[in-house]
C-alpha cells in the first residue's frame, strides 16, 4: 500500500463507527492477544531496519528477509551504500516490487544521512521523512520498531482491520492513522504491530478466518462491509 492512498479506496462503504466502549474493548483485546508484538522484518541495527522497512513497501516481509542478508553483507553501513553502484544494488533487490525506484532511494537515503546527519540515521518523523523514499508510514514504522515511539503506522493490513472493526471510515492511510491515534491514544507501537499481525494471519483480505475470532463481537463485516 502506498503512503497516502489505497487503490480500492473508492469502493469503501461507510459503516457504523465503533463506540468509545467498543474501542476500549478492542484495544484491550489486541494487547491481550499480541502483548509483545514486533515486526517480522529481520534486522540488527537502525541502518538495517530503515532499509528493510523501505523495501517492505508493497512487498512481503518474507521476501525482504530473503533479500537483505546479501545486501547487508555487501553494504554494511551508510558509507558503503552511499557509494554503491546503482545497477549492483538493483541486482540485489530485483525480486522486490518497484526495485528500480527503491534502489535509487536507498542510495540517496544513505547519501543524505551522510551529508545532513553526519552519518547517523535520525529518529524523528520530520527528519526521517526528509530522506529519499521515506514517507510518513515508513518513518513511523522505524520509530515504532526501534524506539517504541507512541505513534501509529497504517499499512494495508491496519487499514483493512480498522475499517472492518468500525474504527475508521477514512479513505486514506494518513487519515486512518490520525483517527486510530486519537482513539487509542496510548501503546500505539504495540497496537500497530498487533493490527498488522491480526490482518496478516487472521483478518485476511481474502478468506479471513472469522470462526472463533476474538474480535467477532466487534466486526462490522457482517453488516455487508467489504475491504
């Protein structure tokens, strides 16, 4: 999913919003079922994390984890990546979606970190978003995973789950993020990843596993809503 919009957004149908009591119950259930949720991306440091998150846009974490070991071995830091040959980087990530643009952005990101941040990857949303290829969702995911920042990030899974549970009717990821942040208020870093995992493995886009789902009481899909 892109940073701001969802391709199917025009097809969304408005549903009854979850009440304040329902929101608190939904929040508690997510924290109960995913108490220590973290990303499935494999990384060892902030440098590897930001690259993995950048590559994961419209690509599965599983695919990214296959790609990155060789990439990190060849380019172990921002200096080596900043001086990398573009075609060589493309070769490493060619099985990833949009690899041409991602390869360009990876190199530009590393160059910007050296030129503007003395080689240290920043950890504020504004500074992260100043880097090539880093939008609001990517910046927030990096902050969530590396420092446990109390921010929400909305990918395709979070977007779908938020709508199915009546947490948002918004048609853009940015607006959904704003609504979830306002409604949940705290522990957003845990709730983000809980919603990702719930959407990825249970509340799937196709053939969701509804039977026995712990969110069944709060699901609005039964009202005819599809996303």
